[in-house]
C-alpha cells in the first residue's frame, strides 16, 4: 500500500484536491480521447501528463483524475489544433478500487479546462469516475452520473 504523497509547495490547479490513491494507468501520451463536455470539441489527442515523473524516455501515462495536456483533433475550426489542459474522467482500462471492485468504462473521455483551472464547458455528458469526481470537485458539480 502506498503512503500519501507529501503536500507540495507548488500551486495546484483551482479546485483540485492533492491526495490521489494508486490507480492503474491506461492512457499513454498520443492516445485519442473523446471530449465529453459541451465545448464543441469532439476528439482530443493527449500530448503530456501534468506532474508525471517517470524514467528517461518512458512515455507518460495517465489515468482517471489526472490533468493532461491535449490538442483538439476534431471539432470547430476555432478550437482545432489548439492546446488545452483537460481532466480524464473515464478510461477503458479497469480501475481497481480499494474495496476490491473493478470499474471499466466503454471509452476514454476527458473534459477540457482553461489554463487557470476552470472548466471550459457547462455540462458533462455520460458518467464520471468517482476518482475524478473526488479529486476535482468542479467536475463533480457538473457530472450527471458519478460511478
């Protein structure tokens, strides 16, 4: 069992809770993610994971609740090819919870945020993983279903 990471002095994003338990990471950098909010973006390409510390030349990998840097690949022309931060709310790889339950979604999905840490959209379509909702209270407020 992993111990919680000590609180860092770095400024975290707005409305984010620092502690995060270990989760299986299922989204490597370069993967395509569905945008599940109403910003207009349809598909996102993951570029990097914010705060990921790994070995040299290892591809950064994200899981539910992580903030990632994405580029819009499908959507309106004013959003296309722009880079935004986003929060992963669903992943297709199973997540094992501390009580032994495994949760798996049909797709990989994220919600787009502003650089300040506010959500860009005003609604989230589909379910949101409990891990993402606990870590990002602003995502939990807009979520219709939390699983």
